[in-house]
């Protein structure tokens, strides 16, 4: 059987020689195919890598494999936030039932309850701390203690407070210059209070009425210092133990985990860095990051220069913290470190923060090694109790106190805002904030309140009051939920009341019974995600739930990869459409030029299918050759990117998508397969018409004389 | 002698839009095995049309053409192609070699299409023919590296390589100077004598005509007659 081999050989031979004979045409077609395939291979490898990175980021930090939430919800679940606000979800009233039902599906490993929201956090207030110290001194004084040590401390604390107030006053005067009349009128009372507190007369009269003066400062002045330190925290109310086990990327970076079953919060480390850290320290960190990792210089970068300027002009936050004794120490340390004889702290600080490229590293070290130990770097510390305020479901502002046990990071996502802004709040406290009452619960509440007469049930011990501390029914008094901001601010001194609640250990059953907004589902075998999703979907309607995969659950974030992919595919489509047209045109032209040759072959005895095959082989050969070359080029590009350290995550969004500081793409076999398939399809389509022309060529064409 | 070709009362009408162009009108003709026959006539008389019909690249409007015992009007396109491959060799006015193939490959081409011979047999046959047409040492050349006469010799070899019973040549010398043309006709004549292959060729050239052993005169689509050429020498 010599025939098929010989025929194929001659077909390939003719194709190869024709391609070589018309080199220019082949080069153009080849270049298009080469670049097209290279782009598909490299591009889809990148998208796949981003997809993998993001999958790992989402699954490992918050999403799990699947999520369920109430089917009655107005919005769709968006773990990383929706369009400018948290999505409105209907509550899952009884999480225990959901957990039990879902756990029956064999592939379900874990079901983690969640409730995500944002709230205001009243950060630690320096004025508050100063007032607390002074009040303690005053208590001893009123008790008759007159020791020299106490008096020295008392005077130091008093002058620190006075200085803080005068700094606050200066700040207010400065901002008054910028404020409009309306604002000034609104703030009239506050302004008068502050003016009084910073007047010498007030301090002269302090000794006459220590307690009265303290009260005035606590009630009228301290709230004004508060405003600046209020931040937004985004938190997930969850069973923290289950969460930490389910999401292996989460780890406690400072402090400790909330003790099993207890109330408490783990603040997001990224959030702490961004919002709780002293602004000057934060700016120094950013400067260091920009200089060390982004290779920017203060001299050449306007943004860095702005940070340096801001650092120099905002010294109050540091000065406020230092009482006179600490201030003295700071002056001594800075004089030494800066080699200066300046005596004024403000000037020394300004000098310290006037960083240039030359002295940055020295001053950075000086700041952290000498100054920072005298300061409280973060406005909230491990062990602090913070007040969180959020709009409850009923619309009232709800407020809870919760103890900070530590800070939480997500491994590999340390610089990502999306992941790191999240704090972990225990489920019980979250439910208090959320303020959901089932019908039975509110009936029970009404009955109890009637029994208790007109006695007010305070929020902190509502549960103990209502259920004797052991009922395990999660409820917050509607009455107590009606708390206004002033009440919260006035409440700072009263935190101790909730101590017994903080120490309570809730059983797993208590934690599970009650409200959640959504639940993350982790699977034993993630590769069977779709099947399990289908199984869960069968069970879900009975529970009133909707089941979504991690990508859908992540909201806009998850869709961005789809967006990348769509952009890429559109580009690929355009490139290959253009390639199709160009290749088709070129091949048609070439075929028309070869009509006589084809006619000759037909006359000599070549069947139609032979000349058709001849044309197709030619297009296929050029496509496969340059397609393979393009795939190789794309693979090389991917390898090169890896070898050069990957694509750096330029901002915190990318950090999340890349699941780390840089994207290290890997060559996807599917990308190669897809691109080769695409090339083949394009070549077949573009070769089809020329082949059709060839088929129609009559052998008579061979006889036509050319001249 | 038995007829390799019989053309009976054949007409061929080309349609150009609404007008009909009669290229052949009631032509009848018998060609015997081993003949070396020339078709002569003025331009537009129907020579090429006649050769196309005999060569099975075209079919008549009416009448019948029987080649090697097969009625071409009854054959499918595929069967006609097979008949051409196996029974007919072609020599063209403009040589019509495949530009990208070497001399050897051009000659080998019909054998590959036939697919009957192994590699070695093919090579032997091709090389033998190239020797016979005087191009034994040009096997690896490209057509573009050859003169017109040499190209037409390659074409002759290609036409004969499949051992056809009939070789058709439409004005094989028209693109050659008269001396080279005469040489080609001599070559064809040699082949005709050696293996008894039947040749039918058309020409304008009186000098070429003198090489044929018989001439068919054609004018205005009609056969005028057939005359035997008195051999000059
Ligand atoms: N494909 C065609 N379509 C229409 N008319 C055609 C076609 N081929 C040939 N004719 C016409 O048929 C007639 C015969 O043409 P043919 O080519 O057979 O002449 P010829 O004798 O070969 O001429 P020449 O010596 O110039 O090659 C001419 O009038 C020609 O115009
Ligand atoms: Mg002609």
C-alpha cells in the first residue's frame, strides 16, 4: 500500500513548498497565529492563575466552598460587601436546624455560621484614659490620702489633662477657621464647653470641686475628643472556634484566640494597622513600604512628600499621649537620637518626622525603638473592651461592649484590605448587635417585663435578668436596643457591669441555636463541589435557603475574575476573527493564483478531494506550525514571568486576587489545549472557502493559455 | 486495428449568457491505437474543444465520445477523473508543471495519484523516462531552472509515466521556438514508435504538421477531412 503514504507525503511536500515559496504571505499569517496563540496561552494561564489565587483567597478566608443564606433575602449574598453597602439578608432563624440538615449530606465537612456587618467602633480615647487616671487619684484624695507620691501623680495627671484639652482647643480653633457658619452655630454648646475647660479659671477652681469638675470634663468635653477616633469595623459574627478551624488562612497574630465558647472579638490586623495605629506610625510604615518594596523615593514622589508633610503637621496625637513625665523622657531620648539640643518636644517631633531619603531608616528606627515604647501605638489594645454600635434589624442603634482578645491576620493576604479589614466577633455578641427576636422570644420578653414591673432592664445584663443566666435563648430587649449615642458615650465608665457576661462560656448547642445570616460550607472533597451543591439544593428549599458557590457568594469580587476572563476572551475572539479574515483572504488569493495548477492536477487525474485536501493541509500545516510556536512562546512568557518573580501586586486589591504579594502564573494545560483547538478551528474555517474554490476548479482550466 | 477513441456525431455548444456558441458541429472521428495524429485548423475552429472532449475533461452537448471502450457521456465526474488518470496523458501548451515540485516529483506525480507502484518502482520508471527525454541529470531541478524545451520534455515524461494508451497535446510547441518544437515532436514520435502510445495533438505550425503521420483538418467546428502526410524523410 504505497498510495496513502505517498499521497500524504506529496500533499505535505506541496504544502510545505508552497508555504516556503510564498514566504511573505506565510510570514504574515504565521505572525498573526503566533501572537494570537501566544496571547491565548499566556493570557489564559494568567487568568487561570488569578482564578486559582482568588479561589484560594476566598475559600481560605471567608467563603468556604459553598454558602447558604435565606432564599427570602432581598439582596444576594456578597461576602466582601455589595454595591457600597452590606447586602440585606433575611436571617436564618434557627441555625442549629440548618446545620443539622446540611451536615447530613455526606460530602459536607463543616457548616460555619456567619453574620457580616459593619459597625462604628469607639476607639480608645486618650482623654478618657487621662480622666480615668485622674478620677482614681481624686478618689484617694477624697478618701484622705495625702502622700507625696499621690500628690505628685495627681499633679502630673492633671497637667496632662489640661494640656490635652488645650491641644483640643487649638485644634478646634484651627478647624473653626475652615468651617462654615452653620456648623459653628451647631457646635456652639460644644465650643463653649471646651472654652471653659481650657480656661485658667476652670483649673484654678478645680480643687474646690474636684468631683464636679471631673464630671463636667467627662460628660461635656470627653465626647468631643471621641469623634476623631471613631472608626468603622467590618466583622463577621461567627462561631470563632469553628471559623478558625474551617479557614486555615486565619491566624492570631497578637494576643490570643477568644477562649472557647466565650464572648470576644479578634480585630482584623489590617484594620488595626490602617485605622487604629497612630497616624504618624502608619505613615512611616507606608513610607518604608514605598521605599523598600516599590522603589520610590521621597525626593521624587509627590505622594511620599505629602506623607512627610502631614506627619510634621499632626503632632498632637503624639503629644496628647505623653504626660509631663513621659514628655520629659521623650525629649531626652530624641535629643540624643537626633543629636539636638532643642528643648521643646513639638520641635523635636517635627524634626524626627521631617524624614528624607538620607535619614529615613535612622529616623524610622528612632521612632520605633525610642519613641514608640512611650506611646500607645494602637488606639485599641489587646485586653481592651470596646464599644461597637450598629443599626439593628429593627432600625435602632444597638450597642455592645466586647473584649478584644487579639488581632487576626489571613495568611498570604496580610496586605489585602478585602481580607484583612474583617474582624471576627463571637456569635452571641453579634446576635446582640443584630437584635433579632423570634416571635416566642418577644412574647416571653413582654411577659417577663410585665412581671418585673416598670423596672428597666439594662442591655448588659438583659440576658441574665431575663433567663437567670442559663436559658440559652438569645435575645436583646427591644427597649434596651433603643440606645442613643449620648447614652453609649456616658456608658464608658460603666463597662465593668458586663464582666460576668464576658466570662460566661457558651456551649456548642447554645452557640448554634439562634440567628445567623449565612453559613459557609466546607466540603470533604472539593472536586465534587457541583454535585454537592446540587444535593444541597434539593434539601435547601425545605429550609428556605439558597445555595451558592464561593465565587457567587463573594459578590463583585468573584465576578471580577469573570470580567478578566471576558475581557481576555473578547480580545482572543477579536484577534482570531481578524486572523480568520486575513488568513481566509490570503488563502483565497493564493488559491485563485493557482487555478491553473489545480486544473492541471485535475486533468492529470487528481480527484476533487485530493486538491481540496491539498489546500486544507496547507492551512492546517501553517496553523499547527505557528500555533505550536505561539503556544511555546506563550509558555515561555509564563515561565519568564515566574522566573522574574511574578507580577507584583501593586495594590491591595491585586494582593487579594493574586493571593499574595505577586502572581506566579503557571502554564495551564487547558489553556494550551484551548488555544490549539482555537487555532485549528480558525484554520479549518479559513481554509474551507479556498478549499471549496479548489474543488470547483475544472480540469479545463489547465488548457487555458496564459498569455 | 481497434479504435482507442471514437467520436460520433458530436456537437459542443458553449453558452455565453443568452447567446450560444457552437464550437463543434456534428463531428465524427475514429482514432486507432498507435496513431500519431495531428489536428489542424485556424484559430477558433474547435481544436481545443475537440481535444478536451477526447481528453475527458469536458463532455459533449450531443453525440458520443468513447475512449478506451468507455462512453464518457455516461460516466460520473469521479469516473472520468479515474479514466484520465489511467488511460490518458496530457501535454499542455504552457507546460503546466507544478512549480514547487522538482522535475522528478513532477513526473512522479501521476504515479502517486495512481498509487499502484512502490517507491522503488516509481523511481525506476521516473528515472528511465527522464533518461529517455534527455533530462537524466536534471531530476532534482526545479521547473523554473529549466528552459522551455526542457520543461516540455518533463511534461512529455509526465504524460507517459502512467503508461496511458492515449496522449493528448494541445499546441505543445506554441510556446517554443520552431527548432525546439520540432525536437519535442520528434521526441513524441519516438515514444509513439517505441511503445505504440497513441498521440493526438493540435497545432498551427505547418512544419510541425509534417511530422505527423496523419492530419485532421478542422474549420468552423466541422471536420474537413483526414489526410495522410507524406513522410519527408
Ligand atoms: N469556455 C468557452 N466558452 C464559450 N465559448 C468558447 C469556450 N471555449 C471555446 N469557445 C469558443 O468555441 C470556439 C472554438 O474554440 P476552441 O478553443 O476550441 O478553438 P481552437 O481551434 O482551439 O482555437 P485556437 O487555435 O485559437 O486555440 C471558439 O469560437 C471559441 O470562442
Ligand atoms: Mg485552442
